[in-house]
């Protein structure tokens, strides 16, 4: 997700329009779209500020909760692909859940084929 424009930029653009500058000139000067400027002006008129809307981060519930057991599971079955790991783990866990858990633990998904042959 893209980061919102800074509060400082928003305030300067809105102030420029309020001073009487043309919206087109302001949008070119600050390198923002005219629609974005219109949205900021609308929010300023309705709410009294043009700050970005703060939405709560999506917090997904982890399906894998026992991290020590999962570490041991990965050490034991490290040569398998994520889809196979998901089937072995059970409990309605998907390949994406395995991927997320491996990333959280900092475990690489890449296999070193030279080490697995010995």
C-alpha cells in the first residue's frame, strides 16, 4: 500500500488554493493530481482538516500458534515444499499460512540442493 502524502504538503496545497491560486497551478506545483487536491479541499471543508484517514491495520489471526513445535516441524520436514508442509501440519493450514509463518521466523523458503544430496 502506498504511503499517504505528508501533512505538510497537504496543508501547503490547501493554503495555496485558499490564497486564490488556481487549482490546476497548485496541482502542477506540488506534483499531485487535481482530483487529489479536490479531495483534500473537500475534507478540509467537511472536517476542518485534510489529514489522511487512519485505517486500522488488518490483523490476521495466526493459524500456527505453537511456534516451538513449528520450529521443530520445519527442522524435521525442511526439505518439503510448503504445500506438503501444510498437509502434514493439518488443522486447516494452507500453503500461505506456512509461508507467512516461515517468514515470521526468518526461515528462507529456498532450498540448497547441494546440502540436501549429502
